[in-house]
């Protein structure tokens, strides 16, 4: 199962540079099935800009969207039932992973002029 994920549903003010989502699973997962089951909805989505990384145990997936997302955008993300563990068991609570959240501007670095 997916026990912890971030950002949580209805979060407001999530940093957008880069847009990062993380899921912590209770056991090692089939990485390809989880990546194929990952869902993201942003304006003008470019799947080539999504990058996945995993911890060594295969229990934590981080997805980053490396393209600009307009300020104030409502982002919807989640996981579909394609995700499975290494034994091929489907992720039971896939529909409970993710949610929607709103972006804020990236924090200005002191002296950066941005």
C-alpha cells in the first residue's frame, strides 16, 4: 500500500520549481508499473518533462515535473490501478493516492533580483 504521499489533497501554496510529488510504499514496488500508473494534470502537460527517482529499496518514488507551471495553477495528481508490487499484486489503495493542490511562486533568493 501507499502509506504516505505529498503534497496532500487540497494543499495550497506548494512550491512549483520544480513541481515534486513523493509516495512512500509499504513494500518494494515494480518501478515500471508505478511510473506507468502515475497520473498528472497540469496545463500543457509534457510527459517528457516528468522524471522519476527511487530510493534503493524501491519503496519511495519521487516524481518531478521539470517544466513551468503557471502561478496559481490547480494541479491534480494520483495513481491508477496499474501500479503493483514486485510480486505483481496491484496497489490496493491507488485511488487514495494524490489529490489536487495549488501552486505558489518559487521563493525569491535574497540578492537574486528575481
